[in-house]
């Protein structure tokens, strides 16, 4: 669906065909940096894009097998040339081909907000993870100040990318993001800002005794594991 006064395309898999190639690229170096070095490990990424993160993990010896699921067929084809295995299609609909307790880590980088039912997807993936598997996930924080100010102006303006991406179907705060994972059987170790706050933001948070820390978080960064 395209708004009559905008070039932004909303909703459905076809909406992603309008995205620029950079939307699907870029390696999550922060995630790869946190993975233990283990050339026998197997990693699963949902929404693997063009495979940049997986290619980096393989190159740095963080795993020996890197699998991805990617909605967009053209992007999935590029990913196949860079990582071990790619399942093209919507993770909410496709049958995942892997046996239970296969993976040592799960990466969900800016993906759960695009799903109709992220709860069902997390439950679907959970049996594939081994005990102790590391989970790295991030999503935009809808409770940040910029959104609050926008609502105070009576607006809800969608964009081509970022927090207000027109393809987002779900919205989370740090609290509800934690609850999403915990309700699906994951043990959450930390929920924090993806980008550490600057001194001004830290001072503002201290003055309010941390009660409004969520207002200053742009991207939610979650770490969890499986038991």
C-alpha cells in the first residue's frame, strides 16, 4: 500500500522491493565481537539480509556454519554466496529445515518489529537452540522522546527506514521487549541502549533517578540465553 501523498510503501512482503540495497546490508560488528571464537559453532540469523554479518562471523572464526532466513528473494540469493545456508521466505510461514538443538547462537537484528506475530516466531525458533545458546537481538524503542514529542504534536509520521519505518508492524519499549522474550522461554540477561548515552543524557537520567531512562534509548539492545 502506498500513501497517496508519499512514496513510502507500507505493509506486506512486496513493500521491501522499494528498499535501497543498503537497507539489507551492513555487518553487525558489535554482535560478531561478542560471539566466542569457536570454529565448530553453528549460528542462526533471522533476517540475514545480504549475509554481511554471517560472512564476518565466518571470517573471524566465530563459527563454522552460519545459517540465515531472509524474506526478500533477491537479497537471499546474494546471501547464499556469502554464508553456509539460506532459507528464503517469511520466517512466520516457511518450514525451518533444521533439527532441534542445532544452534549455538541466534541473531535477531532489527527484525521482530517487522513480524505479524513475533511471539509465535520466537517459540518456533526456541527448540532449534542448544542449552546455553546466546541470543542477540535489537529493535527500535517506541518510548523514546522523539516519538513522545511527535505524538504531542498529534502526528504519527512513517518513513522509509529507522524507528518509523513504514514496514514495522510491531512496536516495543525496553520493558515489553524483555517481556516478549521471557514469555517465550528465553532467559534475558540484559536490556540496554544499543548506543551508550552521552553525558548530557546520563545527567538527565540521574536527575530523574533513572525512572525515565527509557525516554533516552533509541535502539533496544537485548542479550539472552537458553536453558
